[in-house]
């Protein structure tokens, strides 16, 4: 006999205890309304009419003999009874997803996915593994957007993002995947030159490579600003790749991600300067159930996980 997996057991157990008149689609509707707080938001996610959603919620409440929501003019708020059913409903959702996961071949997933991320993560982390992703999902077209300063998921400029800045607003779902470690780096030639000076232990006379005014809010830029103490930097740029090249050319010291600087054979002057940044996976909430979006999200999570030591330094 085949071993019954956890999800099969969960869905079987819940079905045994479900009241007469319960319909699975009503539970999906319940979760969508609970997550969005409005019928209109849930309707957009499920691609159903508002009247249909309202009828399904009423049918579920009648089947359970429980009030699940308090209806306000501004939206739907969970009752205490409704909140108590969220965990069980999500278990049903997971069980249903596991039940249908093998129905479609992954190669049948198709469509365009717009991913926003930093250029250094795109070139050094994502692109090297894209051939394997395309072999598994040949019909998914990935559109990479590396100018993330202009990308806003709330405006739907992208479907999902891999970024170091935690979004403070918008209808998005986020997950912290790992850390990007930064250190202070210079070329071997520059390092040898500064060691010849008695004051090589501080940075009062060092040349710095840093960000321009538009990126002055970045932790790395602020750290360099504190070290300069009013002095002018040797060079400002608008890209990490340019800073890396400038450091290799011996123009000065730069705050760089460990994994890029070490691969460029730069010398680490300080490995922990307190500007490490978390890496977040951010997805538009109404796209989290899209199979092709999930495929890309899983690919990104695996890339960060398998490169965690390299990224954190």
C-alpha cells in the first residue's frame, strides 16, 4: 500500500468533520476575503463577481452555523469565530495545492514574469542559473529589470522583486531569504601603498569611492560619508559595477559586497562595518497563487539559500 502523506491525511480528516453543505470553493472565498478585507479585492484574485463571492460567504456561514465576518461599509472584518478558522482553512488550501500539484507538467507553465532586482544580484546570482531554469520552464519568459530605483510593485511595475530594501506599503507579500554582507575593499596595489604610511590604521588620508547624491541614502554611502568627515571622495558613481572597477584600478577604497569583491581579488580591509543588508523576496499579493510566479519565486529562494555563505561573506 502507498503511504498516505501529511497533506492527504489533513484533507481526509477535515472532510470527515466538515458539516453538510460545505463546499471547498467557499473556503477559498473565505480565505481571499479574509486576506484582502474587501469583496472587490477577493473578486480580483479569484476572477469572480462580487455577488458570487457574497453568496459563497453566506453559504459557508450557513453551513458552519457561524458568523465569519462583520460587514462594514469599508470592508469585511473577521469575527472571533472566523479568525479561529484561518489556520484550518489554510491547511485545507495547502492540502488542495498538494493534491493538484502533479496534475500539470511544469513545462506547461507559460507566460511572462517581470522580476526587479539589483544589477549585482542579476549578473552574479541569477543569470548563471537561468539555463537550468529555462530547461525546466521553457515557456516562461523572464524579464529582468535592474533599475530598481524606479520600480514600484504597488504600481505593478514588476510582478516580484529580489531587493535589499523592505517595502513599507503596498499590497505585497514579502519573505526574508538571507543576508548580503558588505566589507571595505581596495586593490592589492592601493593596500600596499597605504601600508607604507604610519597612519595606515585609520582612513583620514584615504581616497574613497562612493555613491552619487541620488544614492546618498544607502547604508554604504552613509558609512563612507562618516569616514570622509567633510572631505571630498575620489570618485562617485551610480552603479556598483563601476565602483568595483574603480577599486580594482587602485583609485581608492570602496564598500562592496563580499562575494563580488573577493571574486575580483580585492583585499578586505574590514569585513564587518555594520552595513550588511537583508535580502527580501517581494511579490504582489494577488499574484502569489500564480503558478509561474511561484516557479520564479522558488527559483530565487533556492539561489539565495544555496549561495548563503557566499552572499553573507
